[in-house]
């Protein structure tokens, strides 16, 4: 069975645009935090079952529409102190 999540791409686009207006290169973690209101790492969960990883895959799949390109993975700390990785995104014109 394939694991997938559903997100409102219009809302994701608005969030990405808010980072664009501030000229900030957002992390997936920051986009998730803006979308969900919080960020909690899916510790001990495989990427195929991780909500955060699925969200990142959606960003990748819709990167052309969102006007973003993946730069690199970085370590970040979630809202409860867990360290995880998150992609950094740049804007393309």
C-alpha cells in the first residue's frame, strides 16, 4: 500500500510566496511549521510513512509550479528538541 498525504497546494503556494517576498530561502521544516502551526520530527518512522517526508516529496513534485529548487539537506531542531534533516529551497524565476 502506498502512503500519501493530502495538502492544500494553494495554501502551500501562499506560504512559499510569503518566504519569497521576504527573500528568504526556506527549509521544508519552516514551510511545514507555517502550514501546520508546529514541527515535530517523525522519529523512528520510515520515510515512506513519515508525514514530513511525504510533505517534502510534494514540494519536490510541485517544485516547478511553486517556483522552487532544492539546494541541500540541513539539520534542524523540531519544536520539542529532536534533530532531523530538512531540505533548503531556493527560488527560481
